[in-house]
């Protein structure tokens, strides 16, 4: 058993699980929590008034460590996560989306780093796509998770892979619930946390699965891009105004457009527009050029097949 600081009959880790109409997937997520080798935890399921069997799934566990809060988040998942932060009794909080799951040693290995003084911990994940293709992703490293690196180079952290000191989360007032940044609220939080210079550790090991159930429909990708741009504008406003920073900001917006374009390669016209805007903003994002060539090549091959 991992040694944890002495506590007075309260959990050391609070697992926060927001959910909406994911009953079957929620069971997989909860099963992965119950299977943890580290057992000093509580799990709070924040249910956005699901219309499926979510409540029945939670109640079926008959485990007093698992709690249910019914909370209307009005489409803002950040509000649900903040409810979890507000109600957490644990010294640390681990976020788990209801369509993801952990491997059995996830909490134990995170707590081992807590005992070494870590305040912010993130581990690797296996990404599982809707077509069941997979790849392993290692987040970080720590020098990529500083405030300026996150701001100018992009996100390198995944919500379901984190374990964070509760006091640290509360010190920055948790997630921003602005509707303009829905889907990018986690990126904003990582930057605000990084600005406090917490002791951050990235575990170079896959300890969970991130299930990419969302398709790459243009509306979803463009909404995320819009949210990312708002987050960037919010943080750029705090930076000194000079020529170098303006160039760096254009370069960062170009990276955002490039990332969205890569997700829309099945829609070549929309993808090409984003690639073109990325080049307009910063011709120095060199990975754009092979991506554009590949887009044209794939389009030609599809035409020949047809």
C-alpha cells in the first residue's frame, strides 16, 4: 500500500467524473476506479440530469465511496467539474471523463509522486479512436508545461490523465465557465495553474485510455478552434506589447489553424482554407507544407478511385 499523509477519516484523492447520457461508458469508468490498487479515494459523479440509466448505474455499486450529484451545467462541462472541486474532500483531485478509463495502478503511481512533493501530475494515455485504431501518447515533458511554453507552443496535458492538489485548483478558482471557451477550458486552466509554478511531474507511462468518440465534423473542430483562439487572446492580453510578442502570437494562432486543418483532411476545402490562413499568419510553421502536399495527394488519389 502506498503511504499517504495522515488523514482524519477522509479520502486522500477525490475522483471527479462529469457525465451526461453515458450510462454504459460510465460503468466502464467507474469499474476502473473501483479496481484501483490505491483505495483511499472518493468518486463524485456530476450528473447533468441524464435521461438514460446513469443514476441506476451509480447506485448499482453500493459503495459509499461513490457519490452522485445531480447538477444542470447548461452545456458547460467546466461547471460540472467545478462542482466536483467544490465538494471534494480529498487532498488531491483526479479528473476522469465518463467515456475514459484508468489502469489499476494509476492512483497508486500518482500518489507515489505526491509523496515526493508533486502538486500537478500527468501520465501517458492510450488514445482509442472510434474505428478502434490506437496510439500511445506521452504528455509533457515538464519543460513544455511552463506558462509561456503552454501559451506559445500549445497544450501538452490531458484532463483524464491528471492528478492535482485540491488547494492548488481552488487557489485559481478552478475552471473558467465562460461559454466562449467550451472545449478549451482545460487548456486555460493548465496555463493558469502553470503561472503559479507548481511542482509538476509527468509519468512516462500509459496509465489510462482516452476514448476519442467525437467525430471530426467540421462544426466540432471549428468550435474547438474558436474556443482555443479565445483562450489565446485572453492570455495574450497579459503579455507585453512589442513586435516580438506580436510575431509569436501570430505564429501561435497559425499553429492552432494548422491543428484544426489536420483534423479536417476528410473535408479538403475547409482544411485547405485553414492551412492557407495558417501560412498567412506565419509562413514559419514549416509542418504546414508537407501537410498541404499530402492533402492534395490524397484528394487526387480519391478522384482516381472514383
